[in-house]
């Protein structure tokens, strides 16, 4: 079975600073990897995903993530944080044949201070 | 294009009661998945339906059940409610066309269930 570990339940950054949210996965077969964002009282919105091909994936709102197989990692980054980025971020993994079933990490709350 | 809708948005029940939650997927989407979100356990997969058939099921007791109708709308039911069933229940829909690179799960806003 696959699993996801997100390091840090809370990450605090200043506006304009680099955002780095860490995600490590465990899977015995090639994974598909996802980052979702959740704003208060809302559902999940897909930021980006890796399925195959280029290991550096660009998503919405200036976020990107790099799939590193040797490190079993899929860390999320953004060069410059904005106040509107404050939300909870979830890393998720799925595998074939049930690729539509997601296994989520516990989530990281991103706090952005002015 | 309308997104995934879930009704009701908020629900309060007492222990022992049963509850039914509804999910309407994006038009054209045939797959509907349900997830439970709690502060302690995080996001956990409940089950997935495709073309009215349960394709996959998570590790939840039999009190949790679901179904999908011919128009792809889905319902989940929880019987004999327990305090621990208090959670945000999220529904997600996708095309499930067989290509994960283009297939995306879209989530609804969730139903907040409180069990007293």
C-alpha cells in the first residue's frame, strides 16, 4: 500500500519569502503525485500533479513541484509567498490500476505574515 | 460549467440516527469518490462509484454505504451514527477516461456532519 508523509503540520513564512512544503511518499509501484490546496470551509483544489514525463511540474498560482524518485519526494515550492496563499496544503498519491483513489498526507497549514 | 455540488452543506444529527448525503458530479463525469476529513485522521477514502458500480472501497465499517444513480449522482449513507462520525464529507468527480495525465478529480465543498 502507498502512503504519504508531510513534514510539518504548520509552516510560517513572511510575505515575499520562499515557500517550501515537504512531501515524501512510499509506493512499491510508480506513483502519481498530487498537491491540493484547501481554503477554509471549502473543498480541495488541485494545484498540480505528476503522472509521467517531466519531473518538474508547474501548477497554478505560481507553485511548482519536483518529483525525485531517488528521494521519494515531491516537495512543493513557490518563490514568493502572497497573503492569499495562506491555506492548508495536502500531498496525495495514487497508483495503477486504481489511479482515481487518492491517499493523502495529513496536511500542512501555511501561515503567511505581512 | 457547474462544479461538484453537495447537499446539504451542514447537518446536525444525534447518535444512533442515520444520515444521507448527496453529491452531484460535474456534467459528463461518471466517477464519484467520497472522502471523510477529520482533524485526527485527516482525509480518508471511503468509496468510489463508476457507472453505478462500486469500484473501490476504503477501510470503513459497513455502516457506511453508498450508491450511484444512472445520472451519475451519488449518495452516501451512514447508519447508527457515532460521535466519531462527525467530519467533513467530501465528494469528488472525474471523467475516469483511463488517462491519469488528463483525468482530474474535482472536489465539492463538502458536507459538515456534526453528531451530538
